[in-house]
C-alpha cells in the first residue's frame, strides 16, 4: 500500500490520535512517522486540535481521588477490541475526543512541579491507552523532565531512548527514558529551539546505554505529540 496523499495522511493520523489503530496497523503507522514528515505534521495537527479544547477549560481543583478514577476509566474503555471499521471513524470522534481531553487534564496535574511552568508537555501512552510517561519541557532551565506514571522497565540488556522527530531530516536523540520515578535531561538551547518546532516525540528500544549510531536502531515503541501547556 502506498502511504502518500493528504487525504490518507489525515485519516490515518486522526485514527491514530483517537486510538483507533490497533496491532500491526498501529505499529506500521509509528514506523511511517519516522520516515514521512508530512505524516508527522498531520498527527501534530490532530493532537493540537484536541489540546486547544483543554486550554479553554476553566481550572478547577478536583478532589484527590478523581485522577485515579479517570485513569481507571481510561484503562477499562481501552480494552482490546476488534479493529474499528473506517466508516465508524466520525461516529466515535466525539466520545474519543472527550476521553483524550480527560487524559490531558490528568497529565497536567501529574506534570512535575518546577520553578518554572513547563512550556510544553507530552503524554506517552501504550496501545491500550494506559499512561506511561509525562514528558515536560522547561526551556528556562534547559531541561526536559520525564515522569514515569506506570513502571515499565525495558527488557534485560536494553534501554528506552527518547527521540525528537523534526519537520525534516533524521530523528534527534534526546536521552534515555527512566522506567520509574522522575528523571531529567539537560538539553542545549539549540535542541530546545528544534524541539519547539518538532512537536512529535518517539521512544525506541535500543541496546543498553542507547543507540550506538545516533539514529534509532530498534523498533519504535511509542510516539507522542508535544502540546503547549
């Protein structure tokens, strides 16, 4: 199948953003994100569209138990099911968008506190919708923070590596991911400038200590769009 054409990019990116791509189709899309800048741009458009809704919400301090109740609902609603047919896409759009907004609100509450408010964040979730990491960008401190929401250690002898997917060119390494707790990576102002325009992050499985080539050598396991906080 040829993966060219704006209409196909729009459909695939929308289905991915809403969690409708499953199994092999989802993994194939994530590989294509590494290769096709136009596809990354389309995914960013979808993610920013949903994030824009969350920015219009008036901040309310919820009770402490609420974020865990929402996460429990996300896990329950995201149980594996049969591949959704393309003609059901728009009928499920509203429900899935509402669910995504709930996750974004939880992500904002779970972002690590710092001396400066993060300029952007990304929520990394698995194929079932379970949150794995919240990644936040702190340009004033020249760092990115990675908060592990669900402990997820890599296989023995392997590491998870974070990559920036720029609008053009090769993926850029951003450091190794932690499997639990909070970790920070110091980044240069030049990388932060590229990160501000990249909008998409990816996590691959690499040899222990990271890729020896400066480019992904293992499978891309997760991708996430950066959205303004």
